[in-house]
C-alpha cells in the first residue's frame, strides 16, 4: 500500500540536473561536430559543381549525390568511432554518478551526523548500461540526420535550388538535430540520475521518497499543453520505492507508473524520507 502525505517539506540538497544536462548535451555536440566538418568538406564542393551545371541530367545528379554520401558515411564512421563515443559518454556518466553520490552523502549526513561513504560495486554495471544506451541513441540520431541530408540534397537538386539555399537548409537541419540531441540529453540525465538515486536510497535503508517537482511553469499537469501526465499533483506526496505512482492519466500511456525521472523528460526528483533511518524524525 502506498503511503501518501501531501506536505510542503523543506527541500534537502539535490542534484543540479540543469548543469548535468548542459554538460551531457555538450558531449553529444562534440560527437555531432565531426559530421558537420565532413559535410562541409565532402558535400559543399560538389554542390557548387552540379548546381552550376544547368544541363545536367537528373540521373547524373542522383549518381553524384549517392557517391558523395557514400563517402560521407565512410568518413564519418572512421571519425565517429566506438572509442570516441564511449570516452565522451563515460565522462558524462561519471559526472552524473558523482553528483548524485555527493548529494546522497550530504542528505544522509544531515541525519547521521557523519559522511556515510560507501563502496558502490554496482555502479560500473549502471554506467556501462548508460554508455551503451546513449551510444545507440546518438548513432541512431546521426544515421537519421545523414539520411535526411541526403534526401534534402536530392530534393533541392531536382528543384535546381541555389547553392546558398541548399546550404541554408543544411544549417537548419543541423540546428534541428542539435535540438533533438538536447532533448535526449535531458531525458537520459534525468533517467540515469533517477535510477542511481533509487539504488542508493534502497541500499541505505530508505524505503520511501517524497516526490518533488522543479516547481516552475514547465511542470506537467493535465491542465497544460501536454495534458497527459500530471506531476504537479504528485509534488510533496510520499511513495514507496516498490510501488511507483501513476503519472500518466490520458492517452495511449494512461495508467503508466513512474518514479521521478523515469517519465519522458521528467525533471522531478525523489527526496528521501529520512524518517526511515531514524523513526520519529521530522523532515
């Protein structure tokens, strides 16, 4: 049975998710930048040639574009190596894990009076899972972008668009992809931090948490534009770690249960109920 108590409890130290999201998004940008360089080197000179040839046949243009993008894929694969991805993503994972560990220690120190330093042999497994999932997400993102760019050039080539028009559309595509990368970064940071928070609290003997939102205008509710999830109504309520609350109330996902950070792009956090460590303690 879920125990709930809607309160406006004092806020314990918490992880700065926004800083971690920005850092992780920057890592994703580092991985996307090689593609921009390769596009400029391999594609832009070709644009000048086939666009200027007003008499070029459609099948000639198609062959030129196809050959060029084959080269782009080979060049990008050579630079966008698994080692590069793993190194960047491991740095993100370590940063998120360390930030969460520091906050967890500070939270417990307010109760125990000492720094509860613990070995975390389980952490490597979680970091590896984070790296693997994010590597897959970024690979999918870049593969999709290359495909979009190829279709864009085919389309604009058939229209005989100018080189400037095509380049501008390519720039817009990169901006769209970077925006997608930022959304992915925010979602993945929240999910990873939420997972580590759950493990650390459970291992510390904390069985319940208080749901705490970011308490700003972007908190999702049934009354705002998203209108499917409602995290605002969960703010301040207490839940058991073994029984997540329903967070989605409408649409195809209605009835879905999530802990803080698990729902798509959820910025909420699980504040530990420290009474589980010392009965009678008021937090």
